[in-house]
C-alpha cells in the first residue's frame, strides 16, 4: 500500500513538472509582442530597403502595409505647394507631395521601382489626375508600373507618393537614398527658385569663380563673344538658327552700364535689320542654354564661343 502511494505521488509530481515546463515554453514563445501579425511576419522588423528605394529603416516601417489602399488613390486635381526649402513642389489634391525616382527614365517613360519598392513608394494612378493650375495639361501622361498600375507621368517622369508622409506638406522622401526627390510642376526635381537678381544695370560685370570678371546683362545672364565675328568692320556671323540659339544683346544705353569701358561701345545693324550691342566694337550675345543667373554653359562651345570680358575680349579663348 505504501509502495502504491509513493508511485502515485511520483507520477503526480512528474505530470506537474511537465505541465510547468510546457507552460514556461509557451510563455517564452509569446513574449515577443511584436509578432502579432496573422501571417507570421513582424512588419516592424521588415528587411532594410535595397537599391536606394528608401532609408536604412526599411520600406517605411510598416506604413506601406497599413496604407496599401493608397496605391489606388487618384491624385485628383494636382496642386503646387510653395516650399521655402524646396521651391515649387507638385502635390495631389490632398496636399501630399509627389516624388520622382532618379533610376526611372522620362524618354521613354519607364518606372524602375519594383514590387518591393512600390510598398514604400506607391505609384500615383493616372486615372482622374488633372493638371495643376498654370501647368500645361499636355505634360501629363501614363506608364505601366510593376504592379500593373497605370501610373501618372509628368513630362515623362513617373510619379509616386511616399508611405512615410502622413499629412499634407510632408516631404520626408526628399533625398532618400540619393535617388528620390520631390517633383516640380514640370516633372523636374523641385529646387529653390534662383534668387531674383538685384536691380542691376543693363550691362554690368560679376566675378565668376572660374572665369574671373565677365559681363552680364540686366537679368544676370552671361554675355558671350563669337570668334567668327569681326570688330572692324563690325559684323555678326551668327544668323538664322545660330541667332536663335545665341540671341543678340539688344542696345543698352551708355548710362545704363556699370564697370563697362565705353571705348568702342556702340551698336550696329544686324543682317536681319535689328540692332545689336557691341563691347569694344565686338558683337555680344547671350546663350539659350543658360537657364539661370550664373550659368556659363556657353563657355567654349564649338571652340568659338566665350564669355566676354568688360573690354570685349573672349575669356579663356586660345591665344593666336
């Protein structure tokens, strides 16, 4: 009888110990409170973004899954947000920033943001999108994204939202991975507007960091010389298509100049009948390829175009 009682006690103790161990194991497995998703994946521990799709924190720290429905949300009436830091930024009708991806192409339009990328950067549908006020509607187009979305393009550039932007005016995607940038109304990267030039003279000079002192017009645009012209007799050999690319500087009154020598400062009649300004008898021009004050994109073009010095000499031209 005593032996039977001891066996019963041993079995009970063994059962209790086994149950306690099982309970401890179950409790330990459930201690990771983050592992609560029904598919067994902890969204908060998503793999880091690859290929410049997002920040080192991953594809948006779970926001992409939460806002999956945003992929199909129409941009509606596009708008333009004036940002002191970024300049003019294109937004959807709700004020959310639209982005462009440097790894895409505009000519031809192509999205290179794959399915994983689109979780953080949902493609903006083309359907229902209308141009922002003052923006040419012909810039709007579409391209097929990796998930099949007919994606909105602006001047060929595919448009995206960013999953980490949670309210109108957010631009948390700006510069992410060195490849994502807020879009301007014309599809280019948003950038602060060039500072308005000061109230300058019709012709004056500025100190260029590479070229030294060069002549600029009233808008601060670089003035150029053409080596195929002549100073005496004064003659311009830039006509036709050349004159479209290199607009002649119109006459500027002598009292509307600053730091410009007045020796040989005169105008002459061009072949098309218009008048052109000269510096020391040399015809001068601006360049259509310069887009903002300070640009010198015409310097050295064709080995015949050079920025003009105040005395009319071509800066940096080969010495004969």
